[in-house]
């Protein structure tokens, strides 16, 4: 039952469409390195495609009807978009879900300190990372500083050609004998992930010796550029991410190398599929959520009531809200919960089971179940639902493959599928396979990105 590599099935037109999609995808990655930036960019793209903010629709007392396109934003970090269909909403929706948060280092609330004439920012990592991978790579700061006066300053340092970048230093190999004998998880400890941000002391007035003059110099820069005081770190959300743009990868340019492809590769293709799909019989939806990497918790994670509340608001605008209709709308929906899969890596073959692994170039991945230690914590998609998807993908010429995340009992991971499944809707984990998942730079196949978008479009039309 081996699945075919899809590259040689493409004609010139398809190859051109594949490259255009990859280019737009790279631009999306460059514009969105945090969940807030992703929401902002997705809203920009959606508004250009005729989507309107549901809040404004509600405020204006407008009626929402078939053919309308609306979106709702939750705390600037979660986004739900709806293309309203002709059929009544309680018959169910077709939902494409993905997450837009990615593993990274967050600045602590009191981050700035000075040690031996170096200024550093202390971090607390977010999501699962191999800590040593974050040393000696160019880093950027992205985020917001919320001030007491209510203003919120957006901050991005390290992306423009003329910007400085930041870095976490590592011990030189010459002295690293003991370090190299440590377990990889202890080569650098979480609290030692300190970002080097300065080495030059601020000059005091008339030879006055300043205390912590190097840190003061860093604050002086932030004060001048962003009007921020050190206390403002208390109410800031600043993420440390790899600096630089997404790039074509491979001498044949068949792949994309970039930060944050988990799960923006599924988020972007889901969004693009919705924006490129004309209104259908059923209402189509794209849901982009935050906090997946730390368990989908909190007001902006999948576990929050945001999605359910938004569907209720939408139904109310359509004049068809009742508690029972809302329950039915959710229960009768079908969903592709998209998140990245592990691509088979020949360099680490022993961690995979070959015939149940995902491979670059073999298309959209379906994971019947995820979880670990006996599928624990997994949504387990029904066979009947998978059969329906197989038919849709085959009818639309979408290359797809099925996979598990590595060998049994080697590890595991979670997604958002099990949370939507609580409504009783049909949902399956699907997505794009990555090499080096959760590393500062992750790799995806352009063919898989292309097939994912094709698959999502076919799903919106027929599921
Ligand atoms: Mn993910
Ligand atoms: Mn992840």
C-alpha cells in the first residue's frame, strides 16, 4: 500500500500554481512570527477577499445571509472566519482548524540583567524545544508592550536588513569536554537561555559612574525607539524567535526552510483554501487558534468557548439562534483539524515505522489517531469518516497519505482535534509533514503544501 511521490504528476500549470502558493506562504511566514502577527496578516488577507468583522456587523444590527463572509477575532490571538452557505447552519459546517502559536522563547516579566559588562534578557521557553538548538543562531524580538496609559506598542527587532539581531552564546568547544558529556537535555538548562542584548555602557553625566550601565544603555535604546521604561516589561508579551525570512530549500528548490511552520503551514493553507473557495451549500469555516503548543488552554486556546460563542453570535445574526440549533450546528459539522506530522527522516530511521510514516512529496497527511502510550489523549477518527475523505480526495485528485507520529511508544503529541470532537462532530487530524519539527528552522515539502491546500478546498466543497 505504498503511496506515490506526487511531483512527477504535475504539468506546467500545476508547477506554476505550486510555486505561487509557496511564495505566498513564505510571505505569510515572514509577516507572522507570533500569533498576534498571524491574526493581523490573516485579517488583512481576509478583508481583501471581502470578509467583514462580525463585531461591526452586530453593532450595525445587520442581518447575515447566504453568501456573506465574516470573521471574528479573540484577544488578537485567535481568528474564526465564516463563508456563509445556503443551507441552514444547524445542518452543520465544514471546518478547517489549525494553530498559529509556535515554540519559542518568551521574555520573562522581569527579564533584563547585567553580568560582567554584558546585558542579557532572561527567557522562559514556550512549547517543546531542544534547548541547545537555540544557541548561536540569530534571533529577533517580536511582541507588544502594553503601557499603563492603555497604549500598546508593537515591537519587532531583527528582521529588517539594517536591524541588529540578538543571540544566545554557547561554550567554546575548547572548554566543552564536560559539557559534551552531558545529556542533550542538560547541555543548556532552561534558565540559562539568556539572550545577549548589549555590551556597551551608557555614559553618565560628568564622569558619574552609573550602576549597571550596560543594561541602562539597552533601556536607553528601548526608551528612545519604543518609549518604554523597564517597568513596562511587566505588561509586555515579547517573543524571541529566529531572525530572518523563510527560504526556498534544496538545490532543486523543492522545500521551504523557515521558523514557525508548526503549525502555520496548515494555518496558511487552510486560510488560503477558504479565501479561494466560493460560498458553498454548507457554511465553511476556518479556525486559527493559539496555545496549542501548551495544551490548548486559556482564553485563546481551543478549549475556550470562543468558537462556540462566535457560532452562536453568527446564528443570532442570521435569525436562527437557539441553544438547540447551536448544539446541532456543532454536532453536524465536519472538521479537518490540521497540524503538522513528522516526516520520515532517513538520518533517524529507527524512530519511525516505515510503512506508517509520512513522507515528503506524498501529499496531505491523515492521522487517524495521535496520542502516546496506547493512543492516550487522542481523538480517534471514525472509519466511516475516513472513507468519506478518501473518496473526496480521490475524486479531486488530491495526493494524501496516512501516518503515525513515529514508532509505537517512542513518543507522541497532542493536537486540537479531541476538543472539537467533544461536540460530537466528525474530526480527523490531518496536515503537512515536517522535518526537524519544533527546531528553530523547520522543513516542509512544497508538493505537500500544494496538496494540503487542494485537499482543504476539496473538503470545503464536498465534506
Ligand atoms: Mn502543532
Ligand atoms: Mn507543535
